[in-house]
């Protein structure tokens, strides 16, 4: 973050005012003074962004021991005592369930957006998920998700990560997303299906022909859409498709960061989904909540002037800062 | 904001765990402990939201004197001294331009989203705009925009307001928007066009027939889309259209709040538009910015599975909190 000197220089009386041709000299003088005031504002605003980031970091630190305890209980590192509700190091009896089985799988499956990503084939592998964590990154700005897995028969990696590089922290415009290459064990890859075809009659080849085909899987999350180096090479339809894919990919990542990680227990029990909006309840906003049975009926966005405009504006950095646009609730 | 007791009660050991049928009693005990930990987290989180709101309020207060000075210069309440760059109460010479003429009109016209809303017919009226302010409101949550107008020949009101009621502050789901009824002077209404037709030949009526018709105007912003009381009455297409209109309406409002009000001078001079993203520059992020000539080519969102899902999720309160979703930058 700059010390604000840049913005002061920018608004100094000596700098030329763009679009000032034809301004009356008196008006021009006033605009120069206004730019000085704007510079003072922008210095303050930079401090606000700094303080807000520090506040978030402070709370992330306060959440940390709670997340650790959650990890220990979920994975059976400690045992909750029946009578005193205290904890002791877990002594595993053979055949007994350890911790809370399939905790993260079930937490994610209770969230609408993530439920659509998780295929039946994925579930067995996702039961090995021990923890999900996230961190802000600063160079470039963005955040990183870490999926910690127990030793499992599907892939070799113990941690799968997904990193989002943003154009700017306060107006999150996604630059690119990067995922871990999953080292699948032979025949265990969940993002591809192997199709076996019998060879044609009369063919010299008597072995079945195998063909692999990409398929739906939660683990495709670790192979995010790639933006080609040369943007000019892609046609309009491809660009539009890519934009949609990247938005969907960011939706999944930010849901895991903002919903699943902080409220995993409430998602596991289903309370978060029941509440429609969990934060609201904590804030004592119960009155604001209504169950809208009809919400799912018709929510597609159509190709209309608005969408064009909105996306244009955002691509040009004109979206609002620090807050996502409202989705409209019909009641 | 609650004192957190609600969320503690909710997570108490005595409360029933939803979806807990079939849980092994030992696992159930662990989940009960996890809910207690979640309750502690949620108490902390409520404090975080409180502190973040206080931080924002603190800075809004710090910006206030700068906005006042801006107001005084823009409207010629004080005069900027040529030599000392100080200010004195403005002494208006007849025929001389006062303050910075058409300041807010030009600031808004330099923003892509707002430029599309402002019709040529609107410009004369928008020159009377003296100030735009915003405030958070708490019951219900949301924010209010105030447009302060000088005495003008178009309408009687001196202040036009637009209020957004949100379902929740941290997951801004728009509930409804309310605008001031504009008291147009006769024949001055900018949101309607009067069409005059000559009466048919031979008709008894010899006066021209006048017909009023709604037309595009920035001032339609004060007549936001209305959500019908009974949601079930509207069909799918209408619901979709309404959703889009509300999103567009919120886009305009949040652009004015987050872009125009804090950086009006930079929008007036065109610097904000040039910078692609103004906050980024202040934060010293110049390196992150590229001019993307191709961005406007193909930004329509198509009706595809993703859009359906995304909107569904958001309507169900499942969007990410406190940050808007990324728009994807292709490079």
C-alpha cells in the first residue's frame, strides 16, 4: 500500500487537469482546489483499506484456535468426554468410528452451489478431507484455499490448493485461478471416465479399445478455466463461455471461503441451510428472513441490455467496491 | 446487533441437532461439542461485523469535512483565492460562472454505467444538482442516497432520495428500493413524452390528441421496479425481467454510492475513468492495471446452467459475504 504521496502528487496544483480544455480560468482554479481535496480524501481512504484489512486479519487470528479445536474433534485427534464435556487425547478402539466421519463432505453437500459440483463418484474421495483452510495472499493479491486430505487410495497429494489472483482486493476482479495438479493413482482419476469398446469384428486388434473422456467431478475445481495468452485469438462465443466458467469457478471458491470454512459445523448439521442466511441470524436479524419457496422457479439471467452493460462496467473496473452487487429477492 | 446470546443458546448442548438421526451416540456428542465451538466463532464474528461497521462509520465522519468543502467550492459558496489558494466567501459578479458548473452531471456522465442512464433531455435538469450524499440506514438495513437540487424549472422537490432496503448487510440481497415521487412542473416531466396527433380528417374533434408515453430518463431511477405483494401472481418471464431490472437498479445506486460520491472530482476530471480502477491506483497497484481493448466485445451473459445456479444460490442467501463476486478479466 502506498503512503499516499502518489495521490497527493497526482492532485497537486501543478498537474494538468484532463478534460479541462475550455474551462474558464476561475473554474479551472476551483477544480484544482477540488483535486487537492480529493487527494486528501484518497489518502484517508487508503488508510481505511489498510485498517479494514488489519481488522480482518485480527479476527482470522481469533478464529484460528477454534478452527484447530474443530479439526481435532472432526479427525479424532482428541476425544470429547461424555460426562464433563472436556477433551482427552483420543484413544482409538478398533472398529470404532473416528471423529466425525465425512464431516467436510456432508458440510459441502448441504450447500446448494457445492452440492451441484459433487458427483456420487467423488464422495468416497471427499470422505478423506480432513480440513479446509484459506489465506489471503498479497503478491499478487487474492486468496488461497487449502484442502487437506488424509492418506487415500485416490491420489498421492496430501494437500490440494486453489489460488485466486485478483486484479484488486477491493473490487475483486478475477485475473486467474490456479489449481494443484492432482497425482491420481492409476485407474483412480475421478475427472475422467474410461470407456472400453470392443474392437470391430475382423479387426487384427483383439484387445478392447480404451478411450478416456473428461467427466463432471468436484475435482475439476483444481483445473480451473485457463485464460489464453493471446486474448485476440478467441472468438466471442468462446470468450463469453470462458467468462461464465470463471464466474462459476469463483463462486465455488468464495462459497468455500466465506460460507463453508467459517460455518462448517452449521453446514454439516444443516442449520446454515435451514436458516437461509446464517450471518443474518447471528446478527439478530431473524425478522428479515422469510422462506421463499418460489426462489428457484425462474432465476436465469437473460441476454438483455442490462447484462451487457453490467458486465462491461465491471470489466472496466466500474463495479462497486468492497461489496458484491445485490441479487434481487422477489417476494 | 445481538449480544451473541442467541447463537450461544442455539448451540447449547441441550438443543437438538438437525440431521442427526442415525448418528452414533459418540459422534453425536462430538457434533454437540463442535456446535459449541461454532457458537463461540459466531459470537466473535458478530463482533467483527460490529467493528467493521464502526470502522466504516469512523471514516465516513473523516470524509465529511472534505465533502463539505467540495460542496462549497462546487456551488460557489466560497471562492478559491488565485494567489494564496485560500478560500473566501464568494462574492458573485453578475454574469460570472458560479462554482463549477454542471459538476455532478459531468462526474456522472464520465461513468459508463451512469452515462447510459442520462438522456440528453435530462442534462439541463441535472445541472441543478448541488450535491449527492449517502447514509447507511439500520431499520431495515440498507442505505439511502440523497440528491440535493437547486431551485429549478423542472420539479418542486429540493431533495430526491433513493433508499435500498437490504435483506442483510453483509450479504447484500436487495429486498426493495424506494424513490421519491418527483413533483414535476406542468409540461416539464422528463420521464414521459407527450405525443401530439392531429385528429383524423372529418373528426368532430378539432383539437390535437395528446398522448403521454413513458420514456428513458435518468429520473426513472426514482421510480424503481416494484415487487408485487403476491409473488405467485407473476409468471416466470416477468420474474426474470424484474430480477434483471432490480439488479440494474442496484448497480446504478451502488455505483453512485461507491464510485461517484467518494471520487466525484476524479470522475469530473475524467481521471477516474482513465485509471480504469481508481482505488487500485491509490493503493499503489498501478502494475496490476492493463487497458483491455477487447473487453467490450462480448460480455453478454447467456442463459446457461451457470447463471441459473448462481442466481439460485444468491437468492437462497448463499452468495459470499461482504464482497462482490468477481467479474472475470480475460487477458
